[in-house]
C-alpha cells in the first residue's frame, strides 16, 4: 500500500482513523508497519494491512488455497487467444454498467472497493479502466492479489472481513462484489457495509448465486458438505482429486456430446466451460466453500431497496446481479 490510502482506512470496530507507526517503505510502498487506533493495532505484513487474524481455519480458508493454486487463470492477459478471452471484462462491465474510463475532475483517481477480491481479476479490470482500487479479501487470497500487482500504486490490497469493512464511511466512489457475498454468513450485512462506505451518488454492483442454478443443485450441496467434512482431516485433496478426475474424464464428453454430458452432470456435478482450466477451477470452487447460499432476484432487489439505494436496476448477467446508487 501507499500512504495516500491511509485516509480511507479506519478501525473496523470503532470507525476511528488510523495512524501509521514503524513503517518500512521501498519506493513509496509500505511493506511493514502497524496501523494504530486508540483501542487496537493492525499489522502491515508483506505490504498488506491485516484487519483479521491470520489463522488458517477461518471460514474462507478454501479460497486462500484455491487462489494461490490458480492465481491468474481468470485474468484477461492469461486468456488472449483462448476460449474465455474477454469473459472477465464483459462480466465486470455488464454487472457494473461501466464500459468507459471515469471522467476525472482532477489528477486524482476515483477509488473503488472490490469486496471479496480473490486474486484480483475484477480489480484488474477496474485498474485498466483508470480507477484506483482497495481490494478486500478475508482469505489468504490477498497474497495472490498482492503478487498479481507488483509495485502498482493504484491498488491497495487489504485482508479484512467483508461484513466489517475497515473503510471510512462515505469515502468510496463505487463498490462491487461479484460472486462473493453468498460465501459469507450474512450477505445482507455485506451489502449494508458497501452502502455505508459509499459517498453520496456512489454506485454499488452485486452478483450472487441464484436459486435453482448449478450452485444450488442438491448434488452440488451434497458434495460440498462431504468435502467440507473431510477438509479438517485431508485438506483440499479429496475435492481436488474429484475436480481433476471429473474434468479429465467428463469435460471432453461435454464438448463433443452435450446431451450425454448433461446426463452425467445430474449425478456427478462439475462446471462445464469452454476452457478446461476454468472448468477445473470453478468445479473446485463450487464444491469447497464453508458457506454457499443462493437467492432470488426479488430478494436482492429488496436488499438494495430497504437499505436506501436508488436507481436500482437488474443487469443482463444472470437474474441475481443488480446495481444501484446511494
């Protein structure tokens, strides 16, 4: 992180401003130090402010493993000339409604918060659009995100809880949470946090799993509960083996004989995308989270409406992707 991001960070419990102590900087980037309020202190470790403990057993631990194993599979630069080229950019643009760079009124960039950044593929799109980004994740995926943007002063990666954001209220130009809040214990609280950190006229875009979709299938939920129960003893390896076997054995069948592939997926669920790397990653992703809820379109609309968002509109990326303004 750089010093300019300190103006946006607060104690997540008290909302107090933070002061920086014992900083070690290199070329303007803060690599070590402590952020201090009147009641608490939060370390900066390897360039990442840490607002949550580093224990490996938090509910997002599967994502820490996942994004360290596949840190760049879904980045645009890794998909040039491949079947999923442009997918991440199209997804971000269609959910946020933003296709062009922001019209800045000064030399400073508008700052967005990426709630649940993973390794940072959507942050990468926002950076390409000309925004600055505070990229937040609860899991060890922050390590992958940091490594994906070496020396980039337009992004500040922080490890924090999406349900308790350490960001100053009313400070963000926009916020987005794409494919994340359904993996928390309380998605609505995450939307509330997004609303609070937005400045007046700031925008928010959200996408979560929909009721009746693949991630809500009983077979998927059964396998997820199984792998969740196995994780304390065997870690990611049962789910990883399942994912590799499914993609190796059945993904080719889906590409040449779709009806047969659909029949197989009724009993042995896996994600069938045009790129086998994405299919492998998303299969593992679908079967390992501690939390995985699914929602209706009206439910998402009510979240935004009841919190006070205005100009609420559905997007054309699934039926549970919405955007609104504060």
